[in-house]
């Protein structure tokens, strides 16, 4: 662990223009620097570096941050690794805190496993150059259209026919048997002797995101059906199959640059597409797609295109993956290749331009894909058609972002010519059930752990009433986002600016004045509310923690941009530098000092936020009416009435006409 004093020295020493200038050609423009963004394709520079603020920001793709954030983003490093990179650049010695004996042992064991795996990588590569390897393994790779450069770059190899060749070589080099068996490179006979796990197979090394070799896939070239076609490394401390993607190390930069990832199924699918120049391609390594693999892709892009075979198995795999990708908040499209082709065979028949044209012409959003597929089964049967619509609505319900859900609902409503509210009703029911089931599961687990009796029986806890559930349901959605974003923008841009209210203002206090941040915090604390969007709340909490340390506004922003939580850093970069959006009338009214403008619009922003909270609570309560008992319905309607009264009062303060939200 890097001591905080060293972290602070690194962050204070690093100059943003020097760090970015190592990777991008910067041109001075006034007090800033400009360049074409390294994170997306553009011809007109929209990437700005501000030495005075110590930040970079692209007004094209929106990425922003500090020097450490740039290194993390560009080099795909973790926070600690990026700090060490900057320390090396500026000659700062990093003496990490002393590790415990257990930590040292774990780190050394992990490194020993990696070294054993990398020895195997070297062994299999060299074996490919032997007479046996060239006659069998090399000829196979060439027969699959792989060029020497590809074979070399991706470290393809050969496991000799002898069942002891690798074992003997590894033991001779001093590698311990426990590490050879733990990585799955060797197995033990009943008498305790070792033998090779991989033999008589072509070898595909699997790399981690950072480029270390962590596992292997071995393919037999025998036609014997009793021999497994593929043998893969067993899971270990350095390799968890569900968290690994074949090709990710070679694909990550292009995935980030193009903001898209193509997901295929096999090793050769990846290699063939990479070879023709489409390098933002990864594979799930012969396993069904997992949540962990999706989250790994999410580090580099929000956009996944599933590119599977056009046969029944490929279609089924694509359908299975869609819901998982959507549930993680990513955008998903599907492109199916002509039946009989997979990405490997298709890549060997066509040029890069032809493949890119095919994808552009046949790539479908998940709604079109599922609709076209399932309508073939439904035909003119109205019941099957209704089930199809419900199936698509249930898929939309997986999407965590409310704005995206709304857009897709409009698409489905227009496509099938039905009322959007019908879809929204089903989606709300599905999501409410998911929330209720999740709460019930959490409550069961809590009850088991806290109320287990001496004989092992479990005391069942009473579930909250429908009204209590309605008032405490909070999820990340777009309904509250605009007002939460507005308040957080005020804090990040003018948080330490004092609010000097006139003596006739209802907010005036003769005893003390508050800053913008303090005023907003007091208003939210008085209402007992927190932001429903967790990233905004994380930024909010981090800001006030730093403010309590007595830091100036500019230093608070820099610390937030340097945060190891990249969501916090990204949101700070977006909101602290974002040009504030106001209406034409507001603009006319704001042609005065910034302080006067804040005095007027910060209280209005708080009122707008409080109104949204009331509206959201009304929505939640209304959704609970149908499932509530008569007494609960009475309570719910009474609460809705009180909330409507609060909204009327807020509208009066905002100078709006009266309205009701029943």
C-alpha cells in the first residue's frame, strides 16, 4: 500500500500537460492545450488540457480527469499502478507500507503461479518450432489461415505428444510441484508422480488484462470422438474462467478507442478477426457468457455487439446473453452470420471492409432481433404474439436506466401499435417484483443470521407493509437525475461561494451566512433525503468529507478528480467543467454578478428537487394501490394528498400555476 504522503507528493508533482504530452501531441491555445482526443476518433480537436486546473476534458466524448486519471484511462491501469507510473516519471521513490507475513506469503504464492504459467508459455512456443511441432501444430495453424505474425504475436504453441516433456522441463528448471499442479499444468498419478495435463495439442495462451499469461486452452487434432476436443486450465488463484476473456489484453485499447466490443465464442474467431484488422474482439473462452465477463468489458466500453453463428446454437446463445448485458446497464446489439459460417470462417472468406459493411447492414438492436426471431414462431396466433410482447417487455425491465427503458418502450409500442402505458405497467410489475424478491431474500438471509435459535430453527421476520415499501423504495433512475445533477453541479462549481441573501429574503440569517454547499446540504439534511443516483451521492459524500478537512474549492475538485473511484472522478470532471444549462429567460435574468445569480437559482434548484421527490413518491404509492388492502389504500391516498399539497406549495414558491399529480 502506498503511504498517503507519497500519494499526495505524486499528485502534487505531476503536471497534466507533461503527462498527457507523453501520449498526445498538444498544441497551445491561450492558457490551455488542445489535441485530437486519444479516446475516440475525431478530425477536429475537442480535447483540452488545462495546466492551471490540472485537468483534461474532451468535449466530444466527455471523458475528463486529472493526470492519474488519464494514465488509468489510457494505459488501462489500476489506481495504484497509475500512481507508480507517475512516480517513476518524476523520480519519486515509492516505499510501500510493510506487508504482514500473510500478505507477503500470498503475494509470493501468486507470483510463483504466474511464473510457472509463463514458463509453460515459453515452453509451448518453443515446442511449436520443434520438428514435431512444425509438422503438426504449425501446419494446423497455417491450415486455419493464421499467418506467422499472428502465431508469434498471440503466443500460439504446441504441447508435445510425450506425457512428460513439460513436467520434466519444469522440474529441471526448479519449479515446485505444488505450483505446477495448482495451475493445472501438471496432474498427479496415483503414485504421486507428475505428468503433463496438456499433450499432443495445439495451445492457445490466455492473458490477463495486464498481459500476464494466466491459463491455456489446448485443442486436439485427433478425430477420435473419445478424446475431448478442448482441454482448459483448471481454475486457480490466478485464473477464474468466468472472469476472463480470451483476447482482452490485445483488444482493450481498440475497444476503448472505438467504444465498441465484438463478443464471439472461440479462440480462432478472435484470432481471425484480429488478423484482418478488426481487433476490438474478445471471446468468452468456450464458456457461457457470465456477469463478470460483461463487467470486464464494461471497463472499456458501454457497447457490446454479440457476433455468433447463425445456427440454432448461436441464436440461443445470443438470446441468453442479451438480458445479462442489459441488466449490467450496457447497450447490446446482435449480428448473426450466414448459417454455416462463424466469425473465423467468415473472416477468412472476406476482407475487413466487407465484414464491416456486413456488420453495419445486419447489426440489430435487441428488440428488432427478438421481434424478428419470435414473430416467425408466433405467426398469426394472437396469444403467441401477446407472449412475444410480454417477453420483450420483460427484457426491457432488465435495463437499470429509466431513460433507456422509456426509449425502448416507445419503440415496441410503435412497432406493435399498442399503448405504451400497457408496457410500462408490465415493466413496473416485473421490476417491483424483482425489488420485493430481492428484499425478501435479503430479509431471509438477515433473519437466518440474526435469529437462529439453539436448535437451528429460523425465526421468520414480519415484512413491511405496502405503504412502508412504497416510501422506502429507491433505485437509480433518470427521474431524479436532472435535479440531483443540478444541485451537484452548483456544489462542484461554486460550493465554497458564500450566499449573501438580502434582509427581506426568507433565507436571510443575520447571525451567519452559508456557502452554496452548506446551504444545499442543510436543505437536504432537513428533509432527510439522499440522492437516488448512487454515483451522484458518492461524489456528494466525498465532496463534504474533503470540505470538512478545510480544503479550498479548487483543491477539493482536484482531489475528487484524483479519486481511485473512477465513477466519482468521471462525474466530477463532467459536472465541474460542464457549461451550466439555463433557459433564455434565466439567461436574461442572470446578466448580473455570479453571486446574485446563485442567490436566486440555488434555492430554486432545491425546490425543484423537493418537487421531484414528492412526484416520485406519488408514483411509487400509486403503483402500490392495486395490491394494497382497503385500510392500506386509505393510508396511501391520504399520503398522496399530503404530497400533492406539498407540491402545490412548492409551485407557489416557484411562481408556477397550480397543478395536481393524482
